[in-house]
C-alpha cells in the first residue's frame, strides 16, 4: 500500500515535470522567435501557445500514467489536476501578469482534459 502511494506521488510529480519541461521549451522557442523585440505575442502566437501547452499536458499525463503503471487514466487526471492547480496559483503571483486573463484561464481549463487524454493514450497502448 505504501509503495503504491509513493509510486503515485512520483508518477504525478514526474508527469507534472514533463508537462513543465515541454511547456517551457515551447514558450522559450516562441519568445526567441520574437527576435528580442519585447513585444507581446499576438493572437496567433497565443493560440500556438495554448496548443503547445495542451500537447505538453498530454505528454505529462502520458508520462504520469507510464510511471504509475496502473490506473493510467486516473493518474493522467491527477497530473492534469496538479497542472491546473499550479497554473491557478502561479497565474496569481507570477511575472506574466501582462498576459490577458482569458489566456491564463484557457491554459488552466485545458490542463485537466489534456492529462486525461495522456492517461487514456497510455491505457490504450497498454491494452493493445
């Protein structure tokens, strides 16, 4: 029982770190593509960032489900939930206060479904 709990915690943290790493890499790439202009990204860039964050959430949900090795969808949801909670807290205290509120809300909303999809993909792969 204790081992399963520890593995669940490790799976959730590993999935979250995967989400964070993929998201950070994408956001840095977008920032670099701005050529140091310091301008705010337009709507097309923000849409790209939402897509990237969603794909990162799927990757994180998949990684969490893979690490857990059981109840893949549930663990994917746990990763998505943690991502949403951290996004909610981070959005209130971070340096990106210049981002529109709608952009931050969308990023938080897509976290849970993205984690679910990642867990579902892992479960589907396990059953194949």
